[in-house]
């Protein structure tokens, strides 16, 4: 009996079909839903998932399918895949497999976000490797409270940074404690280069970009 239970547990994914909640999207045909469900099943996302539309300025609309988030303290994690229609020209340039009119842009991956708050304000941010939660918190709060230290040439830029648009923080140099903060405002954004030094968060350079994909971005570099 124990062997049978183990065998059924191993074989269950072969018989399971993904369950997709279509509530947040419209305009999909039954054929679309069947193809998307099959892709979701083939990428091993068997549990209940949701689908949402991500419109872009130059690359059409992406469809993101994700599992419910597992929350552990300030960390949340989930699986997700990203699809697009092959009838959109930019979609064919990004992927090489799919079903029907749908192609996979990003394979099944684990997404992580870290929660930061300051009073009633809160945000969830992606963190790269080699940065601690405490370091990221210092950066996030300095931006939110407009406490970045910088040169006169970058002062107005620092003051106008929208903390609610922080997307990610990644490490430039872990020894020098230098980090790159991505600010995404939709069709444009900023990349802030900051350094942690003697309790301060120092903005020392970065770049701005327009458009909505890095392959189409037009960078405008600056330094303090």
C-alpha cells in the first residue's frame, strides 16, 4: 500500500491538467484557453494559476501566468511563465516553442519579491544576489524618505525619484557596497547607482531610459 501511494504521487503530474483562473483577462477564445492550459500543464504548473495581461508600448501584450504566492515573513515566492501571440511580429523574435497561436517568452521560473514598508507605505521588490535585506531596506527607505546623499548636479533627480516605482535592486560591487536600483515607470525609467557608506545612501550616477524593453531602450547616462 505504501508503494502504491508513492507511485501515485510520482505519476500524478502525468494525469493532472493545469487549472487557470481567466477572470482578469477578456477576449480569449475557447481555443486560446485550451492552448494556454496545455502550455501551462507542459511547463509543470499543475496547481491553480491566474493569468494577467501586461500591455507594452512596442512589443504588444504579454500574458503572465502565475501560481499563488507562498509568503514567508517578508519574502514571497511563486512560479510564473510569460506568453505572447505568435501573430505579433515581436513575439516570434523572442521564443521558439508553443502551442497554436501562443508562444512561450519566459519559461517556468521561480519569482521572489521582498516586502518593505514605512508606516502605511509598502512595496515588494526583486533583490539580486549579494545584497542583504538590511542593505536593501536602507536603500529603499532613503529613496522613499528623500534622504539620498548626492552631488548638487544630481540633487533634483534624487528628489524626484518615485519610490513606489522601485522594481529591483542588484549588486554592482559587494565589497564597495555599490548597488543598482531600477525605477520603472512603465514606458520609461531610471537606473540609480548607489553606495552605502558610513550609514548614508549615496547616489553617485546611473542612467535614464525610454521605451519599455531593454532591447529598445534609449539610455541617457549621468554621474555625480
